[in-house]
C-alpha cells in the first residue's frame, strides 16, 4: 500500500532530503531503558516495531545525515536495532543526559571525520526531515555553533509547562527557553502580536564538534536546574543557539501511554501496511 506523504495537506517529507552538499553529518539517537512515565519506552511497539527502530528508520529515510547511529547501554535496545540493520554504539551507563551519550559516540575514532553532530531524541518517531536538515544547516553555514528547531504554535501551549517555549532575536538566535508562558502577555490589546510569536521548541540539536565538547564540559547551571532544561547550560555560558523554524505543525513525541496510543493511531494513518 502506498504511504501517504502529507498530513492534512502538510508535507511529511522535505526537499532538504536531497541536499548532500555539505560537511558530513553524523546523527546519533541516544536511547536508554530508564524512563519512568513509560517504562521500557524504546522497546514499546509503534506500528508493530519497537519505538527506537521507528525513530532510526525515520532518520535514515530523511537522508539528512551521512551516518546514523543508535547510542545505548542496553543490550536489548542494541539487539532490536541491529536486527533491522541499524548501527549501534554501546556507551557507558552513567551518562547524566542524552547529550553526554552523543558526545561519547562523537569522540570515537571512526566518527572523528564528521563536522556536524545531530542529536535526535529516541522518542520522536515523526521527526521531520526539515527539522534535522534545518538545525544542521545553522551549524554548517557557520551562523551558530549550536542549532535547534521550533515550530509555530497556537497560544494554547503557552500555559502548559510540559511544552517548552523559545523566544528568539531577529537573527534567529535563541534568547531564552522556558516552561513558563513566554513571551508574556502584559496587555491583552497585544494578544495577536504575542500569539504570532509563540514558538514550541522541538528537542533536536545540531552541534559543531567544538561546541559539543564545550557543552558537556560545563557544570550544571542553576537555570538548567530550576527549569529542567539542559540547553540553558550552554546558553548561560554564552554559546549561541540558532533556531530553525519549522512551518509544519509538530506531530509530537512519545512520553506516556496516552502519547503511545496517539502515535499508533497517527502511524496507522500515515503508514498503513508498513512492516
């Protein structure tokens, strides 16, 4: 059965997939079994296959990276990815974050030739090609040492602390990320202006090699600690983070049982009949 390439008229893929003209890009998908809200999350089934396999497939099919590696300390995760033909790097078990796990892989001798490293979260099976390619392009073009993505969003997310918002300057540099309602609406006469500036952060990062090394060498910052947002660590240290705005609406990650049920319904809609 033919797969759909749009959802409500919005392209699921992107023309970025054919652009292979740059510094080589390594995509790393960190995965672990320690999630509490959705136990054994990477191995839960989405469309009949483990979630981590679906994320790996999506990144490979995007053609936005020259090499794709799943980074994990779990033999179970490694086994299911390898069974589908994926590449796995076994990492230490004591990493405090996915970024640290990505950094370990990037420092391996066989990965030393990649100029751009992209961190794709292992619970984002609907990550868009435009997001991967767009974040990488911010670093590739020399505009920023770090790149990430955001989507134009409705004002309904503003007061939801589970949705991270970002405010940028006119050059696309992130000014701040927060779970709080930013930009804050002081006067309701400015509601339309505020709503036009609401951006939902998408948890995908691209790094220059030096920026990734600097990020993981930094101590945890108080802003990071109180917001529980690791990107505030390099930002507080003065590292510029560029934000690529994705026009298509986010399709959502998988953090809870409800998210998984929604994702399976969406998967059936987009990829009916896919093995």
